[in-house]
């Protein structure tokens, strides 16, 4: 057999044997988001290109190199979303969510797309969980956002994950910092990569985020933003640290963190894992107080974070943290003969309505093959139905682990009651 095509490079299929791991993470994301008062927002997979050029920043690698952009038949420039924040902010403006009581708390689970060399933890199609808060400039919100991310990682029992924070200031103090960076890097202009030569003129802070090794080493000696923070930004950052101390979140100040997107202001942070190689950031975020205004709205402070689901799964695997697989089958109903097949279908339907995972043969297997299939399903219990069992109204319920058997009524209501009691005893013994 020859396939006519395979999945595109940089994408992955999530197969049924693995999807429970994703669902486990997604359930934790939703539960923790709800605990902090966040509600889900869903936005289109593609947006008008100018949204990302204005929101993400036209000097970023994301916009310059990595976006999937195409022209529609109507002549519009459309881009697959490279991140989740710009679309969520656009939706807030377009639908007037800013009229809701403040702060506005949204979360998303979304796929994103970036054209770059695929590697572990960095795919062309990847998935993110994000939380975003609009309408408060209070530093307590920064600490709460960071604490929410940490709560997720604590639930997953991830260890050796450390938090790094920084302040990259506001446009006022950053203007002075840009001058200092430009002066520093100009002395090395001939050594810079072509991209950084362009960044030097347009946005010097982007040089601190360059992935070219030589440029990265040069950046180590560059001035830090901490030396140029205005009084307001300095006080805000000190308050963020005080709130983090108050809620018991440990952190390290890393003055080199700038994040890869231009909309960030003031607080930025990353959760770093040492277990997944080069792509060590499993979660990153911060403030973007100017984003709403950049997109055409009235000034509104905002902040948020996004966590990469693939990177979290890699971290869990690297640390040997197993996600519990769900039970696939509580009861397998084997059957012999037409009457028994019909009774099996009827019983299975009644059990499923009662919330019990039941399976019966829909392939036409013989009895021995059905029992082998029950083993492969890891069924907790099984029964065998034939004409005798139907005539007598009872069958033997077999514990597939211990081999113990007991009679059970085939009357649907009584069957469900008796089986539920047996299942509770089974679950309690595990």
C-alpha cells in the first residue's frame, strides 16, 4: 500500500493511544483557570496579517521570518496565527468586552503556526495554553498571573522548574535604554549577523534575543535595562517581587530576559526546565500595557502568559512523570447466538446510559476471540451470554484480574445496580 501523502513536515498526529495525555493537561488547565476566575475565549485560526505586524511587532523574528502568510482570492493578506494573544486582544476590541466589569480574565487552548526548523519542543504546528488579564496595572495582578502558572506546574508535579523575571520598562525609560544598546552594539557592528545589523537601527532590544551564538555572546556584555528603569517601572517591579514573596513563589531576576514579541512592557517572566534541551522555556509571559492601544483601542493595561503543551509533555517524559491512562472498559459482554447478540447490545446501551464503560462484539468474532479482545481492552469484568443465560435471566460476572465469578441478574435495572456495587469494590481494591 502506498500513501498518496503524509503529514506536512513540522506537524504531528496525536493518536488515540496518546490523546488522553493531552486531555489530562487540558483538564488541569481549565480547572486552574476557573479557580482564578478565567473564562475561555476561542478565536479564528487565521487573522488579517496586519494584526500580527502591529501587535507582535514587525521587527520580531516571528513576523519577519516565521509567519505562514498567504493572499486570498479576494486579495486579502491572511496569516495563520503564530501566537494567541493578538487574536484574543482583537476579539476583546471588536466585541466590546472592555465594557464588562474589570478586570477581564480570559484563557485559551489553541494551535499556533510558525515556519522554522522543526526540532524537539519546537514544531511548525504547536499548541499553547494561555491566560490573559485586561484592565489592571496593579502589580498584584502580575504576581497572581505568575502564581497561576506555577499552580499548574505544581499540579503536574514538575520539579527542577525555576522562574526567571525581569522588567523591560515602559516606552519612556526604554528609549534611553535603546540609546545605550545602540551605542554598545555599534562598536561591534561589523561582527553582527545581517538580521542584527537591521535590528540595531530598528529595535536594538531584539539583539538581546538573537539565536546566533556569536551575537548571543556579545549580548552578554550589553547594558541591562535595570540601569535605565524610570521610577514608576522600578517601583512596579519591586512591588511584583514583594507580592511574589508574599505568596511564596521563588524567583530569580534575569536582566537579559526580553521575550520574543514586541508588545511586552514592564514585567516579563519565564519558567525554565533543564530537562528538555535547547528549548528550555516551557512558559513565558508578562505585561503588554500598550497592545490594546496599538490595535486601535483606548489605553488598557494587560498581561498574560502562554505555556507550550508539547514542551510540557516533553518535560513530564524527561522527569518520568506518568499521566494516568483512563480505564477503557468496565465490562465486556461476550455473546453466542443471535438472541445473545441482541441482549448484549441492549445491556451495553443501558450500562453506557448509566455512565458505565461497556463493550460488546460488533465484528462477528467467535467466543474465544471475544475474550482475547476483552483482555486487550483491559476490561475489569466480563460476562458471557448464550441462550441458557437468557432463558434463566442470570449470567456469571467474572473479575478479569482475579478470575473470581459471581451470578448477576440480567434484568437491566438490577444488573446495573449489582454491577455498580461490584465495580465500586473493584475500584476500592486497586
